[in-house]
C-alpha cells in the first residue's frame, strides 16, 4: 500500500497554526513512509472562499515548505460526483427521500427536548412511501443509519473509540437545493483521491462516525484515521487572539523563520526522546504517529522565540541580509543601497547572535543605513555625557590615524587609547558604540566599526564629540 495523506482546509482567510500543524504532520507522515501528500481546498462555501483566501493558504504552505505532490483539488468542482454517490445510495435503498418541512423538523426537535431526549431526526420518512408526499414537495436525501449495535473506529492516536449506533441519526447527505453536505463530499473526495490516512484535529472525531456510515454503505474501505489533540493557549483555554498570534502569516510578519515554526509545531504534540532542534531531513526520518500524544498541547510563545533564535543563528548570512533589506526598505530614513547591503552582510555574523526574530534583526541593523543626525535611545543618551563627548573627540583623532581600518587595527587603537588615558576598555567602547549606532547594543565594536567604514565612523563620532 502506498501511503497517501491529505490536508483539506477551508479557505477562511488565514492558515491557523492548528491547521498548519495538521498539514505538517500529514506531510511528514507521507514522506516518512515514502508516500504522497495531497492538498484539497474545501471551498464549497463560495461566499467565504475567495481567491484571496485561497492564496493565503497556498502562500502559507509554500512558506513552510509544505508542497503537495499533485495538483490541488478544489471540492467545489466535484459537486456532480458527490450528487452521483447520493443518488447511488438512494437507488440501493441505503438512503431515502425526506419530505419533512422546516416546521415539522422544528416540532420534532422541540418534542424530543421536552421529553429529555437529544434533538435528533426521528426517521419519519425512513420507511414511508414517497408517493405519500404532496406533489412537487422539496425533499432532502438522508442516509439510513444503523440502529443497533455500535460503531468502532480504530484511531492511530486515540486508540479504539466507540459510539452506540443509536446515537447516530439519519443525516442529510443531499440538501433540498441539490447541494451535497460536507460529510458526503469529504468521504467521496477522500475515496476518489485514494487517501489511505486521514490525519486531522480531534474536533473532527465525531464526524468520523457519520462518515463511516457512508463508506460502509458504498462498500468502500475506510482509511486509517488519526485525530490530533488541539492546541490550547498557555493557560489551557482554547487558543484565541488574547493569547497572541494564531496564524502562519502573523508569525511570518513577526519575524519567525519557517524552519523554526515547523520545528516548534512538530514538537507541539509529538516527541522523540530529547530531540529538540530537528532539520527537515531529521523530521522526515523520525516522524511517525506513535510519537503523537493524546492530550492537548499548550502554546508556549517563549519556547517558540527561543527556537527561532537557534535557527536564526544557523541561517545563511546572505539569506538573512536579503530579508533584513526588505524590512529596512519599509523603515523611514534608512538607506537601502548596495553600500548598506554590503555593511549588513559584513556585520551579519555578529548581528544574528543578538537577535531572536527577523524584526529584531532588522531593527538592530538599521543603524548601518541611517544618515546623520542619528537618533539615540535613552541608554545611548546616558553614555553621551559631556566628559565622554570630549573623550570621543580625542578618540576620533586616534581612529583617523589608525593604519589599515581592520578589526585588528581598530582593536589595537582602542586598547592603546584606553591605556594612554588610563581607562578601562569598556569605558571607551560603550560611548563609542552609542555614538556610531545610536544604541548600547551591537556586535563587537571592532566588527561594527569595520562594517561602517572609517569615513562613516568619523562622521558619526564628530557629530556628537566635543573637540578641545
């Protein structure tokens, strides 16, 4: 058997991280078993399923590196096939026409509730002759649910899950307007796409018993099911906006790397010993459903930030520079010429050691493209005391006289200057850092000065220095 998994989202305008994790697990499971991963867009709600909403899904999955092995399937294009199956069940006597009016259904529900019973359809038209219905009466098609015994689903995560068949009613599979319901469409599509494993959130577990009725009525083999526990907020409540970012696009805009989000989502509900930071190749090699837990996971934003920092430090400098330059282009007063790009690239090894996100990385690199006068943060302002401004004026002369403006040459000049003026090196470096960057945080001062270049360094020092 060739493993075939699928991710089947509805285009709502965002790719929620719960759905993103389901997509990742489906992708990794298929890759681990040498199978195929497919994508189906469940776009039967035409009002919500705009092209923009669909593009959000495609863009988010592409950014995460989760690409389907076949052309995406759009459920809305398969309505005729769904309808065909409903009528096939009707012809086999495994489904029937229901002529109940809205008022009759309402009365049915109210009576059941008044008697303390679940408000289910009572099978009024299950065994009646359709000829009893008034002419031209609209009808739905309902499947005949089993009324005795129980249905068992062997779930690859949850174990055996059982439901008494008496709990299942004769659900509608084709509406009065001729459109198929979700439960029918998803079964027909999964069957026709040869899906072998349905891996999805456990909020779909109750749907599985309804869908199993359709599989069995059609004589089709059921796929293997695996229902993943949901992702909760840090407080254990359902993840919501009050907890923080929820969608893939939000995390991307906040400066997270796709490798980090993938890595974090994988470990959110799946484990393999003490393995923490895993490459895509390692994820594919190690992932299987026996490592998925049964309990809901709690979103830990601090942990995600830590993992992002790890991946940021491992990332290629040119790739990071390209991203930073795109972000700098959106900032006011920052030059994004090739000159600035070269400075950012030269300083990137030091910059990425001090950042946790791409946003922070860009903010820390912005000083390289700013023109005079620089803006100073409060801590930098405190460094620029009258005494330090005088010291910086003297230091400018020393740096001007430095031979090759290299890391080694700058380091020797700063050490000689500190020794000559009987100062600790930090008492020289911190005011200097404030003067040339506008901040008290930067990579090593010698690396920073090399990246800026002698002319820019002297111009920035002289802009704040007090000359004797």
